[in-house]
C-alpha cells in the first residue's frame, strides 16, 4: 500500500467574493462555536456589524501565523466588514482572523 497522503491537497481559502458586497469566509467549527458564544447570532448582518463597530478604529496590523487542522464552514460577511477584519486583525487564514476577533471581543466585555 502506498503513502496515504499521495494525492492529498490542502487549500487555504481566504475571502471568496460571492456577490457584490458579500465575502464568504471559511472558519472551523470551533471558531464558529466560539464566535456564536460571543455574538449570539451568526449571520451576515450581525457578524459584519460587530466587525465594523469594534475594529474600524484600530490601526492596520501585521500578519501573524496560524495552522488549522479542522474542517471549515462558510460564513458570509459584507465586503466592508471583511476589509476591516483582515486589515485590523490580519491572520494567515480567515479562521485565524476570526479567532483574533473572538479574543478582541472577549476582552471588550
């Protein structure tokens, strides 16, 4: 039997524009649950509003590093919110950006 990782591809999806003004982000189940705990409801309007409200005043930051080994789920936010999120709390992946957002929101409480 050959190497089990033969023909295995890993893709990092960051900010897929799906319609004018909406970006599909991919976050892990863990991040989804943590974000849901902090924000309550996860829909385009709620998540986008939280990002724009709490992050817009922050300076643009440098990118860090992250490793994800979980399946991902789609989460849609506005293009404006995605731009603010990725410039104020940049990460290697969408999931990493949302993990940074969760930490920021928890500190604000």
